[in-house]
């Protein structure tokens, strides 16, 4: 099953708050493994990027490589967490700098600009130092390519999960 919005209708990331809920949705559809290309295109929404990469980050030990593709089993079912993943955004086009629950990053960026609506952060970050402080309580960070943040300036405990032309995703270790 392809999970991209606009190419299918069974997998909708918008109501999902964490990768456990994504696993439950995939399992309900009979999915046993996930396949991805690390150098592939970004997802249609920042929410999908965060949740999918959080899902595969938990399965790195079971990941197998087939050329450019990676394959990982979903593993045994676990109870879904009710916690929403928290994401610091900084320097992203469309999103104001600040802390967001991941489900507020659901704008489909493949839509025409006049149809896109971007949520406001629950806690704004007027500067990089404010964003870095918010990251203490975050599960992920999305930094736009114009943010110009040196890797040594990143808050401790975050590792790069995906890099795209316009943004980089960091997940808490």
C-alpha cells in the first residue's frame, strides 16, 4: 500500500498523534512490513514525515537493505500511546517558529498555495534560543534550510532522521 495522500484513501495521517497509532492503522489494513527509500521524496505533510520516520527509527535493528530500499517489519502489536508527539519547527516555509503537536503539521503541501492552511504553534519561538529551549520538551525538530543552524548548536539528544531540499528532520534519540 502506498501511504501518500492524493494517491490512495486508506491511510490518513491527519488524525494520528504518534507512530504507535500509525502502526495500529497499518496493522488494521493487514500491513506487516514497511518499505522506504531513505533518499526518496519528502512526504506530502510534515506530520507524515515525522510519524513515518519515528516509526522506522524504532525498527533500525530489524531493517534490511535491498539496493536503495529499506524494509522493516512492523513487529508485534503494542498498545498505542495516547501522547501526541511534540515538534519544534524553525525556519519552515508556511509554519511559524514554535512548538506544535504533530497533528497540527498536517497541511498537505502538494496542494495549490491558495488551498493550504497552516496551524499556529501552541508555543511560539521568536528566536533560535527560544526554539532550542522548547526542544527540551519536544520529540522532534523540523528545521528549514534557511534556518542556518550549525549542527553543534542543536539541542542535545537529537539525531538527523531525514534531510530534504527545504528542511531537515531530527528525532530525539
